[in-house]
C-alpha cells in the first residue's frame, strides 16, 4: 500500500501543464489562473489623498487645540486643489487630492465650522488622515504573478491599476463517464438491484467549482468495446479523463483492460479511508484518473488527489490541500492501518476556538456524512485521538 504522500509525489510529478492561454475581459476572469505577470504602470493611489471628510491643513499652523483658520478653498473628490495658503484650511472630502502645502487632514468630527472659518479641536500630527501616493501599489512593480489563482479581490486589484483584460490559461477540459450496470440516472425508476448514479453529479459539481469544462460522455455500456470507444473519444476531447468505480482489486470490469490496451495503467492501493483504490494511467497520451466507486470515496479522493492534479495542470503553485489544527471534540481510540479522513464539523468552544465533532456514521457509502460535514479530520496511520487533542482538519471551504 502507498501512503497519501507517496501518491501526491507520483501524481504531481506527472501532471502535465496546459499552457495555452487566452485574453479575457476582467469581469470574466474570476476563478481563472493568470498566465502572465501583471505589472503596475502607475502608483495607487495616484496622489496623496484624504482619508476623511474634513479640513486639509499645514500641521505646523496648529500648535494648540482651538486654532481658528480661514477656509481658503474647497476640494471635492475628483477635482484638484491649489497650493494651500499658509495659515488657512481647505475644506476636503474623502478621496480628494491633498493640496500642495498641506500635510494633514483633520476629520470633520474634530472641528467646528464658523462661517468662512473653521475651529480645529485637535493638534494633528503630520500625515494625519492622509493616504500617501503609491501606498498600495508603486509603479513598475509586479502586483500579480503568473500562476496566481484569481478571486474577486485580484480582479479589483487589477482594475485599480486600470487593467481591462488579463491573459489567463484556458479552462481545462475533463471528460467523465460512469460505468456499472447497477447505475440508473435520477429521474428514471429504479429496478431491482439498481442504485442511482450519484457520483456523476458529485463529480460535475466538483469540476465546475474548479472552473473545468466537463466533457460528459454519459453512462457507458459495460462491454470492452464500448469502454474503449468512450476512452478514445475522451482522450481526443479532453485534457484529463476522470471516471469513478471499477478500480477495486479483483473487480470484473472493462475499465482496466480497456485503459491498458490503449495506453498504460497503474492500480494503486492507498493507505487511506475512505478511498484505497485509485487508478492512474494514460490513454493515447491523455492522463487518466480512475476514482473509486463508493460515493464518499469519490468525494474525498477527488479533493485529495484529482484536485491537486488539476491545479498542477493549471499552473497553480500551492496545489495540495493544507490542513489547519483544531481541537478534537471526540475520541478515536482504535489506531488504524490506513489514514482516516473523518467527516467532521467545527463548533466553537467557550473562548471561540474551533472544536471538531464527528458525524456518527463514517461509512464510505454514507453521503449524508459529506452533507452534514464542513470538513475532514485527518487521523494518521497508527494514531489515536482523545478529546482535547489537536488534530489536522481540512475545511471544505478551502477545497470547494
Ligand atoms: P466499484 O468500485 O465499481 O466496485 O464500486 C464500489 C461501490 O460504489 C459499489 O457499491 C457501487 O455500486 C458504487 N458505485 C459505483 N459507481 C457509482 C456511481 N456512479 N454512483 C453511485 N454509486 C456508485
Ligand atoms: Mg462497479
């Protein structure tokens, strides 16, 4: 059996980069991966500006509380003031450029207006309530690097330097199909011995969340010829072939011989639970990942293995899931031979720290556990857990 880390090493070493890129309007770039560095060609903010509604002053003019100054100009956001006359104040609004000569802004709440004059009720230090030119971004510096996964805040940052479009890698195409004569699509009646095909929908959602295009090859008839035909079509149309089921040891299934006849296949037994069997191979040069069949195993092995593989293909640097440490609110007294990924939820302790509790039924077919849970507690091989111990936790929020 391989450890989870050994599987990571093998998978990430062979994941092929997809380097084709496209230029997209900024508004369409969320959840894409940058293909080129973005360099700022201006300072942000472009000028010293006011952080408050109030009065721009020369701080040296105000030596005591209660100083009275004439208001010599008015500067709303979007307009430029003129050099501030010594011994006067400029009425100024949030975001407006601080006029030359002024070095501080006194917020309105610390003043009293008095006709054409204003009384300043504090002694402002130099720089008070002034946002300095270039304090966010300075011209000439890269603000985003190639390989950066774009979220709403990156789009905002790019817009702040006036960039209207970005060069991003094209979306990955992932071909999926299901095999298994027991499977029926939702919406059809269930015959004797049949179950509904749930993995198909779990996988659709997981792939869509990652920004992949799904090439849906449906349900493939359980013959060697049909399986080979589906794999050949998948290899021609996609960057990755992803299937579920039919990779258990001793499985009478056509997936294994079909992949082997068109390329190569390794069947891995991974020391993890849920999970264990995982197939990796290639079909006509296109990588193939065969997830196990059990619905919880599909969900877990996708997040743990298929997702980092796809992220590596996309050029994202931190491809692997990163666990956080939380307190165990449960006992796990029996050391296991496989690393456990327990469906868990966080609750808050008295002082607000996170305590993990477990779903009572951890079977690999129990999909309700994945719906109840907010993440996975990791229990390494041979370890036990007692209430109050620290455990590793993978929040679904980081993975979906
Ligand atoms: P297998 O690896 O094909 O032996 O499948 C292991 C278990 O997962 C069996 O109970 C299958 O019925 C079930 N299974 C396989 N594929 C699916 C699917 N697409 N949806 C729901 N359950 C599945
Ligand atoms: Mg099967």
